[in-house]
């Protein structure tokens, strides 16, 4: 368990650093008029952007290690805290100190995470119920589809960003759950995993998550879309863990209340940090997010 927690924090650190490095690469070029393949082609010419991609790959591997040894309800909130690491990496790249208010919001995010982890009830993992896993994927896809289908009737940019963010977060939460299912299926004949439905579901869900996340970032301000992505991600991952793996969450109503308060504190901290990140990185909406498991 301890090594899994260390891997989760290391993954969050790599995700945060990757985001900061890639945003830095995007903000130092005139990319605002580009989108899709042309944007990626321009970014691919920058070594710093590739460094960020490499960090994302390392983060993904560490995320998988964490999921193989700990509950989804424990790992996923830690991964979301990667934004805190990104704040300090961005400040280092710009050779400045974060503002005291920014450090305060970082501390609130960490405090909320610490409270959540401290009271979270842990228990031995159960083998995944594949039927319930399929049920969760279907329900998640339907919820995300229903969210996206309401977009033609929405005119306000903030609401569009919230809806895209919610849909992307649902898919990212499903990605984390499917990764844990696949890790549980790996045996000495690991190549047989590719013939199982969770592997191909992960491929499709992961691609859709990236696309929806990019739409969320382009639809409105980062301070609106990013918190929604992260909140939906954590909630879906926790629900997946409870339903599919039988993960325990709390022992008493009091601990449940404390866990909810911890998650709320994290959400507030992430919201404020995203707002400050937005002011420091004006080009962030054009930069595609590469961290699939987040």
C-alpha cells in the first residue's frame, strides 16, 4: 500500500510537471489560430513539448503501478492533486516564486487531500466484477452522451465548458477504472489481455476523453473547465471502485462527512489554482491535454 501511495504522488508530480512544460511550450509560440492536427504538428517541432509528453508517459506508468496496489478511491484524488505540482514547476520555469495566495490555495488542496486520505476506510481488494464493470462503462458513456447532446441548446460559453468538462471527467474516471480492471486480468500470459473487452473499451474511452477534454478547454476559461473535469473524474472513479471492486469508503456517517468536506476543500483549491494558472498561461486553451489517466 505504501509503495502504491508513493507511486500515486510521483505520478501526480509527473502529470503536473508535464502540464506545466507543455503549456510553457504552447505559450511561447503563436498557436492561437491553430487547432487539431495542425496544432499538434507545430507543437511536435518543440523539444520542450516532447519532454512534456515523455513526462506524461512516465506519469501513466506510475499511475498504473499505483492502481495495481491501492484503491481507486485513494489513488484518483492523489492524481488530481497534480495541479499543485504544476504550480511550482511553472514558477520554477519562470524563475519566480508563487504568490502567497497561490501557495495558500495549494495548502488548502493538500489539506483537503490529507483529510480525505486520513479518514478513508481501506480494505483488501476484491476481484473485479466484469459484468458490473461493463454496466459502469455503459452508464458512464450514456451519461456523457446525454451531457454532450444538450450542448446544441446551450449558448453560454461557461455552461458549454462545464458540460464538456463533465463529459471528459466521466470518461477519465472510466479510464482509471478500466486500467485497474486490466491490471487485475494480467497473468503470465499477459498478451491475452488484448483479446478482452476492457482493453478495447479503454482505448476507445481514452481517445474520447482526450477529445472531450480539448473541447472543454477550448469552450471556456480553464478556471471553469478544469475543476469540472477533475471533480467528475474523481467521483466516477470512486463510484467505479465501490461498484466493481467493492471498495469500502467509510466506517461511520461522521467519517463520510469528513471525506466529503475533504473533497470539497480539494475542489475549491483546484478551482482557485486553475484560475491563477489561467492568468499565467493565456495560451492554455489551445494546448491539448495528453495525460489520459487523469
